[in-house]
C-alpha cells in the first residue's frame, strides 16, 4: 500500500550457492542484536525448511509507549502481501467455477472506466489500467477515515484509465480493492470470513486475519518511524486497503502459508503455475525474487510504518518471512543477511558508527530544493537534531548524518550530499544522481 520515493531494489546476485547444512544461528542473532541496539529495526523474522521452522527472531517493541517487547506471536499488518492471499481466494473461486478469469468487471462495477474491457485476470496481474488511488496527493489526508464500498468505488472510478487494459502492467492497489468486493459479492460472505474459511483454517494460521483497529491487548503491534526516537505512525483504516493491504499476520504464519501454497495444498497445479507466470515483471500475487543463482517467488508490503516480505525458494524448500513495525534500515539488506545465512553465503554485521552533527549546522541545509532532472521538489526541515526530507506528494523521512554535509535514508537507499556554499544538494539512489538547487 505504501508509496515509496523513487525506486526500490530487490535482492539480486548471480553466483553458485548451496544450502547451509549448519544454520549459523549465533551470527544471525548477533546481526539482529546490532540492529536492535542501534534502533535500526523492530520486527520479527522466520525461516522454514521443508515445513519446519529453523530460525525465528523478534526484536524491538510491539508497543514502545508501554515498553512491551515483541515476541514470536506479535502480529503485524503485512500490507501488500495481502494481495497474495487475495489472489489465492480469487483463483479458488475460479477453480470452483464461481468466477471466470476472462470475464469482464462491467457487471460488478459499471462506473469504472473501461469496465467492459477489463477482466478478472487484468485485475490480478495489474494490467487493468485502473488508476492507483494511493498515488493521489490527497490520499494521506483521508486514509485514516473509514470508507464504504460505495465511497471506495467512487474514489477509484473518478480517474480516467492510465492505459488501455491489457496493453502493459502497472502496480495499482485499486485492482485488489475491487477484487475484494468481487469476492464478497460472489461468495456472499465477507472477505474476513473467506480468508479464514479458505486459507487460515485449512493451513492452521492462528495469527492471520483481516485487521481492524490495532489492539495491543491482542498482541497486535503499533507501527513507528524513527527520528531521534521511535514515534507512533497514524493508522490506515482497514476499510480502505482490504484485500490489497489489510491482513494481519506473523512471520511464522507467513512461512506456513508459503509452504502450503508452493507445495500445492491451497491451489491446483494449473492455478499455482498461473500465479508464477511473470509478464512485465508481474505474476498473479507474486513477484520473482532473485538471490544468487536462485529464483524465489513472493511479495513485499508496506502500510503506515509497517513493512514486510515473504519469499519461497524451491531449492531446499525454503520459505522466509519478515514483518516489521519500525525500520531505520534497508529491509533488503536484512533479507540478504537472513538468506545468506540459509545458503551459507558471506555477509557482514553492520558497524553503526555515526557522524556527530551539531544542531546549528543543520540550519544551513533547510529549505526547498528543485531539480531540472526530475519533476520533484524536496523540502528539508529539522526535528530536534534530525534532518527531515519530504518529496512532493510523498511521506517525510528522517536523514542520518554520515559525514560532513552528507546524509542518508538507509531504508530507501537514498543519500543526500549538500553544498551549503553553492546552495545545492545531490540526491543519489539506485545508481542515479540528481542535482537539486535551493529555491
């Protein structure tokens, strides 16, 4: 669900590897100890091999304000991993002949532009052309307010199509909100009931369900962002993301779900192969996730301060899941460390030595910066001794000083280098370099 500034880079290496016979739990524990001690990560991870959990770890707090530590049963909102669950439910409906994958959505949503051309498969594979409502600049002004189906359909329908249905793929949360409503109309049951009946109960997922308002007494975690300390994030109302991003789960449940899905316990072989068929970088509820010479399948997610990922690798029958309610670090790097342990590959425990910047130094960086290279403005403000950056239409994010005039946002792989004399700033991310000048 979350909109991420510029590009996010998935795990990727090409080299031969083999599954570790002796899982180096001690080193991985030290890795997570370092993250926790330096306020880089709060959350949980789990790894299973051949349906057996071989590693699980939780760090940080489920409720910072009340000093409640996270544990293996702490539950997190998993954001867009919900789309994998929704895809399974839709394909179950297709297997039971309740839906046809090639039928259009016009009978369900006649007000949606191009409804007579858009198929169920287009929704599942992000090929509908329906505009992504979370990309709207005003989204973060109303996402905490409950919305009815009628209101959500009106929000989705108000924009023209971004492209001709089926002509290309472009990620849109709107697709899976609409699929949620289609499931409910088809089965005449709520999405929450369908999730339990078709997935959670058969697989034995005791901590997986459609979320409601976060209840810390039920071991549900709040989400946080970090700027000097952990600060609680606002809470998206679940009536908005639904099957696009509203499910709550744990890493142990997610690897159990992954094992069941990829070992044919939820769908027939044809449906599973359809999910794994990649076109224009999208499968159905799945992405390819490369690691060294291996290709895994899974999905990532983000909503409010939560972030998550799960993946399955047939080489060794490995499932991996991470759920976080607070990150001040690159989640991709954490995934690399865990999978490197699984496949006996080298990785380093990070050294978090920081550059001490004086409060009075921060003032010279403040202001609004524009670039001729990309159509974004970046506003730099400060909060206590932390610089805060915010790009046009995006959520703000904290910057960490690394050297004189140099800052980074590790979670997004972003670095900023200021030249106060020239009143310029260079943004680097994903191999790109962009020059900004102070307005």
